[in-house]
């Protein structure tokens, strides 16, 4: 079945700097890739998604890039703020799949 | 807006004990999910259900049972708790199986 990997597992960044999180998946049939964020003590929440017919999606300070050939995604967060400190999860679902397969998560710590 | 409520928030069990976790949602969502979150391993799918009385196994279903007797509720049973087991169990729901997942706050399990 599908497997989703994320790198790095954790990172520390100075407030205002940018962050890059990489994600790779194994199943070429996967077509939908949402990302979720889990702030300390809070519930996981959806932040951005992309479908396999797109290469790039941007919303506010988040940019999500998708490369179908290499089965790779990357999430870029610009102008980081303390509220960006969280665990970020990449996930994938195939056309016929009914549940998301999540990656191992990337813990981002933004220092003031 | 709706909410997903998981009970209990904390669960302490003994080795070999059968333990039940409950999840209720008032979104009127069709699909509900149980994921297990372990540090460094991300979220792993245990069971999901696309409608009342439906059950679908995830990759981690061994050692667990689930029940979806009503559209609004989805329960998970740990059939025999493993000594020193510690994990967070997350319930989620979505409209159908193709949309954003909404998560509960989680049940933290410790087994003595």
C-alpha cells in the first residue's frame, strides 16, 4: 500500500525566516495530497492541499509544489511566526481510496 | 459549526485489558476514521467507516475492533492492551470520503 515519508523530522527556524518540508510517496495512483497542522495542545487541522493535475498551489504564506514524476511534494512556509510552531503532516489518497495515508510528520519550532 | 468529541481524554489500563474509546460527531458526516498517533511514526489508520454499520480495516487494525452503530458515533476497542503501550488515538470525520478531515482532540492511552 501507499507509504508517505517526510523530511526533515524536525527543524528550528528563526522567526521571519522560511521553512521547507519535503514529502515523498510511493503509490503512483495517488491523486490527492492534503497537508495538516497540529499546534501544541490543539487538534489537527487542514491547511492546504493539491491534486495530481496541478504543480503548484499557494495560499497566503504557504506554497505547495508537486512533482508527479518524482512522486515528491514540498511545502514552503515564508515569514514564519511563532504560531507556525507545530507538527506538519503530509498525506496522500488514491483515486479509489477512501482514507488518507499520513506521513511521519515534521516538527517545526519557530524561535523569537 | 460542528465538533468531534472523544471520550475519555485520558485512559489508563492494565495489560490484557479490553478498553473502549468513543467518538461522537455532530457534523452529520458520512465517513469516520480512527488513527493512532505515535511519536516519530505519524498517524496510522486503524479503521474507518463510510456509513452506519460499515467497517473498513486500515493497516493497523490487528488488535482492534470498531463499531459504527449510529451515523454520529464510532467506537474503537483495544482487544488486549499491551504492557507499556502509550499512544494517542485520534478520531476524524469527513463528508463522504473525498473531503477534508475534521479531527477530535484525541484519547491518550497508557498501559501499566
